[in-house]
C-alpha cells in the first residue's frame, strides 16, 4: 500500500477508535451525531482500503 494511503488509513482508524472509546465512557446510548461520525469514518476507511487494493493490483500488473 502506498505510504500516503497507509498514513491516511491509520489517521482515520485512530479517529474512529477515539470516538468509539469516548462513547464507551458514557452510560446510555451515544448521540446520533457521534454514531454518524463513526459510520462515516467506516465508509471512508472502506473506500481508502478499496483504492489501496486497486493500486496494489495495478502495481502487480505493471
């Protein structure tokens, strides 16, 4: 995986992890906005992983 994509992926995962751990500190259900942020990050993480896989496939074919 290209280093820039790997760095982005790590930043996204770190942010998502921080949000989830922050939500775990509070009793009750998390706010909808926090849940949306986690879900949005999950979508972006999946997109970055897909681009990384495409780039790796492209590099193998070159």
